[in-house]
C-alpha cells in the first residue's frame, strides 16, 4: 500500500515511510503542490495511492464518491513531523486491516485509536 501525503503533511517523512508503505510520496514531490482536491483525488485514483490528510475534505469525498482512492484521515491537530510519522507507523496494521481486509473507503486515525 502506497500513501500519498496531502500538502498539510511534511514531505520530509516520506523516506521514513518506505519500509512500511513502499513507494509512498507527498503531493509536492509529485508536482501537485497547489493542486485542487479533485486533481489530487484523480492522481491518487489513477496511480493507486491511498490519500493521507488531516483535512476532512477527502473523507467527505470518499463518502460521496466511494473508492478508489481510499483515504486515511488523521484527526489530529497540527503536530511535528516525528509525531505524524509515528502515528502512521504505529497504526500500520490498523490501516491495512481497514483498507485492505475490510475494503473501507476511509479509515480515521486519532490519538485515542490504540
């Protein structure tokens, strides 16, 4: 499963995601900086990415449009790169179970999801 981090998440964590989430990237690294949600959605759909965002926009879109792409909604306040990275890595199994095994359109991750 490869993740596409929204602009609101640091591109600097991408190298540290590669073991758990191979071929993951961030929108700016793919030339999508400033792209609309629709453009990011279509890019993720076409290229097999799971969108990761702190905004509810993609979660709401997944309710209307279904999937692909699937969405990981990080329901967390603005946090450091390290905290965001650790949240994604700590919830790796939960994310895979929800999106692959349960085929859900969106998984919500919050600090209380333990």
